[in-house]
C-alpha cells in the first residue's frame, strides 16, 4: 500500500511541476519573434493578433503564404514598382499602401498590382463598384502618396474591398 501511495504522490508531483512549467509560459506563439502572427493562452483564447507589415522598395512577387500582410510601398523617384500577385484563391487577402507617390506624370512613383494572366480585378476603379477588368490587366495607383487598396481573392478574381485614392486599369502593359 505504501508503495502505491508513494508512486501516486510522485506522479502527482511530476504533473504539478509540469503544470507549473506550462503555466509559467502559458502562451503559444505562432511565428518567430520577427513575424509573430498570433498568441494563444493556455485556455486556447487568442490574446494578441499581429498583422504583418512589409516595406517594399523593389519589385516583389507576393506569395499565398503572405496572405493577411500589408505592404508599404515606396517606388522611389525614377521608376514604377510592380507587385506580382499569386493566383487568386479564396482566403487570400492583401493590403497595399503607396508611401511615396510622386504625383507627377509618367510612371515614376506608380504602384502596379500584376495578377496572374487568368485572373481579373473586380470593383477596383473609381468609375464603378462592379467594374471588372479584362483578365490579366494590372491595377495601378498613378503616383499618389496614401493611395491604398485591400484585395480579397476568389477563384480567378481579385475583389477590392477597400480603396483610397485613385486606382486605374493598367491594361496588360505598362
């Protein structure tokens, strides 16, 4: 009997110690310290959600893994900047913000969003909430600081859910 009680007490101590160690951390972090996305406490409750942000100063290819990210785009003074999008798919969402539009003529300071050749933008231009671009047409901001757009993917479509400033159908060439 004493042996059984001793084993039960030892097991209880082990469980208490491991529980204390877990309670001390009491946090599950998804992502690294630089790309932390969400913190979940010991009860499974989300206690912190961090949207990731990336500064873009050169052309970039956006990946599906970056869904939810905000891109702060500085195209510089001499050239446009192109963000190449992944194939549109349900659940993908991105926000793009022009931080240094030149406001001039030509392509300097422009921000281009370039979709897959089989995808189209819907509701992204100022002339109509439901206007659909031809497949493969880019969307661009003509050089205005603060222009921003949030796009949400669906099969072969990118829907603009929020838009600030002027966004234009860039056709397939720029």
